[in-house]
C-alpha cells in the first residue's frame, strides 16, 4: 500500500538525494533488482574540499574500494512498482488512517512510511538522544549541463559556519529512458549563508539561487563546472529539512496488534551522511531473508524484535552515528580531515566509512593513531 502509483511518482518532484555504496548494490543485484548496475555512472570516491571565502584551505581525494552509484528515486520506485505488479503483487493506492491500517493488518504488516498518527504507534528508542530540530536546511537540485568531475569522484565541499555543498553524478528519467545528471545537495546551517531557499520558491528561482551560492562560496575551479547547469525537469528540486528520529522497531496499533517498522519510520537521518537509501535497502533485504527463514510464521512481537535487531545493530545505528559525526565532527575528526591531505590512507579510510559506517570505530582509531 502506497500513496502514489508509478506514473504519479514519475510526474512528481524528486524525493531525495541518494548514494548507494557497493554492499547495497550487491544486495540489490542479488535480489534481481540491479537494473542500473551497468548504466548508472560510477562514483569512484570522494573529493573533500574545505573552503573559506572561495579559497580552498584543505583538500584531498579518498577512493572507495568499489564504486558507488546514484539513481533518482522516482526512477527506482516507478520501476520497482511495475516489477511488483508484473510478478503478481497486489498494489493498493491509498493513504490509510491508523484505524484502517489496524483493520487491514495481516499476520505481518511492515510500515516503512507513516503519517504522524501512524508513526506515533512506534515508541521513541530511549537509548538514543537525537536533536529535537533539523541540523541542516536542505535544498536538492538535479541538473543537466554540469561538467563531469574528471576523476569520477563525488564532491564534498565544507564551508565552515555555513554548511556543506555535496555533488555527484547520477541517473534520472523514466525507466528505459534514463540519462546522466548531476545531483547537488545544499546542507545549510540554519541562519547561515546557504540558508536562502524558500519552500514556496519556484524551480527556476531555486536554480538561480543555487548558482549564486556556488559562485559566491565555492573555489572558482569547482564553481566553473556548474556554469551551464539547467534543471533536468520541472520536478528537479526539493527544499526542506529532516528532524532525526530513532524509534523502537515494533509498534502497537490501537487493537494491540504489533506491526514491524523499517527504514525511515525507525531510523531517519539527515542526508548529509549519505546513508538513507542504503539503510532502507539493507532493511528490506534483511527482513525478506527473515521471512523466508520462517515462511510459516508466527510473526509475533518476539519474531519482529528478533528480525529487526541485526539490521539496527549492524546497519541503522552505525549509520546514524556516522551521520551525526559527519555533521558535527569532534576534534579528532577535524584533525583527520586536515591530515588526510598529506596521507592517502586516511583519505581512503574516510571514504570507506561512508561506504561502511560500521567501520567508524576503526576509522576513528586511524584518525587518532
């Protein structure tokens, strides 16, 4: 059950930014969902730049052990819904109330997107303290006409006191008609110089603002890449903010029936850590494996807790810690960011932590050694 069919998704606005790293891409391919593995542009690593007054004061390039990729979620969701229908799936377009969810709940109901009312059925996880407000104001643009980064790297530009500008190649378009684009994410500290985008602004206004910010804050050699940028389509922009959430994975409907939460319902993070899409795919695959391991059930509360625990401990919780660390680096991390320009091992360790946030402990040890 979802709120839009494939055509409505394709006609709508972009939903997010997303980078899927090699462990996630492998899971998708193994499940027969690696539709863009050979067509999406590879992202070979990260080019980090710290800039002040349009001048790069630190910089390095870290390589992934294997490439990452990005495909517009509109493209992904539309293709997957069509595949689901072709396989005989029962797809229902609706926005149900909690009462309706409770009435329709089956032996196993999984909730991965929820209204405020439905989300309230899941308790906050008392083991986590998360910010009560968004840490960044966000603006996303999908662009044509951007000159490719010559080494096929994603670009992460830190602007102290203001926020970050993140950019990388991706794929967009109707399934079967996909084309290359550049995806740009502005992560603005509230009240900082990047915090200029209006939720009610038009796409053309947002493009104009984005180009102005790039010219005003990025070093000239980076800004030049966007000189001829244009929006990929009428829905190519998104403005908003994300308040982090960490909930318990098993919710309780008014009738007392348990439901299993996944993805953003349980663990929602700012996109600056590049973990959301990976978190969702890892969750779906692990839940599917647990269902196949117990095809006859029962899918009771104990089973749900057992099913969610490995995803939370191995994927979601490390991803949330990594995202919080990237947005507010502790002194050791800031020192590493400066030291990495003289040490390619540290640069590669930083890139590896994006791909596998569970490496954070080892990554921090590298930074302190």
